[in-house]
C-alpha cells in the first residue's frame, strides 16, 4: 500500500482487533517472548498477566506452565478481553475485566505477576503495585517491561501528528514512553513493599512493516485512530507524506527498523517469617 492508497476502510476492525492484527505481531509478540524468558516460569507457577490486552503474554505464560500451573489475564478494557477470549485456544485461562488498582482476587493467589508495557498507563501506579504485591504469594515475583525513552521513530511520528492532526496525539505517544527511569521505578517498587528489586535495560531492534504500512497500522491499533480519522483528508495526506519521508533513514530492505530501549523490572514479595 502506498501513501495515496490509504483508505480508513482498510482498518475497519475495532481498535482491539487491529491491535491484535497489527501491533501484536510487530511489537507485542517479540517483547512478550522477552518478558517470558526473563520470568523463567516453572511448571507449577500460578501466573497473572496484568493489563493483558489481547492476551499475548497470557497465552505464552499458559503454555509455559501447562499441566501443574495456571495462567490468568486481567484488563480494564472489555474490547481487548473480547479479542483475547476469541483467539485463545486454552479454555483453562481465566480472564478478568477489572482495574489493576482494585483486583477482585484473593490475597496470595499467584506466584508470578507479569505486566507488559502497561504500568505507565495506570493512573494510580502506587495502588496498582500494592494490589499486585497483595495477590502475590510469599516469595512471589512481579515482572514488568517498559519502553523508553522515546525512540527516534516515534519522536518523528509524535511531531508529525501534533503538527498535522492534533497535539493530543503527541500526548498519547509521550505516555507510552514515559516510565523508564530506574530511580523512579525503584522508588515505586519500594513504596509498594517489594524487595530485591532488579532493573535491567537493553536495546531491542524490531523489524516492522514498511513505513507506509506501519504508520496506519499503528494509528489504527491505538486511541490515535479517532483523532486521525476525524482530520480532513488533506491533513492525513500531509501526515503520511511527512512521516514516510522522515522514516526512510530507518528503512533496511524495505522494512522499518525500530531501536527501542526496554527496561525490565523485577521485585519480590518477602517470604513470611
């Protein structure tokens, strides 16, 4: 698809459907695999995936603990959970529609809690982290992955969206990459009562679709779609031309390459006694 051929009808699915179709294969799945490797799940683990979205981490966790263990996914967005339930082939997974800050789950009911690129969106992070610690068993672990600072590819996108569409678009992208500072993360974890906090950052290079495809796939996988689709056609054309031209410096063999720093945070609930 080239710039001139863009048609919103190409992205006629719901936001969660587009998220699963476009964002998950390009970004969500490879980073989920990284998080699962870092978690080193054991067959008997009871695992909760908080802010699970369409369930990519949840399904990988369920596969890792199949047999003795158990996996569940939790998200506040009913559309995301509807897609998660539709595509999951594992009927043993439990799905909960609720906020992370008030989980209707028993104390000490999970051995591992995972959260992929979701903590930065939570308005009450300290309370959400306290809830995560509450549902962990003694000695249990929580792992989060977070992206940032804002990589060049998304800085260009945020700038173009702000100028051609609406400054609020840039605000959304700012939030995506807003939580990555090790000192801030250590403070949040300590305030919530976690011990033995470990923070590691590595640069990941992801192979994305062509610039013209990824631009519209990302927009329609996120809350940006509403503002972009409301803009006049000439504004969308200007956005497309601007972003595609400036993204060419990151293209290798027709694919857009994204270099992004990913921070993994791990903390434990202390053993009793």
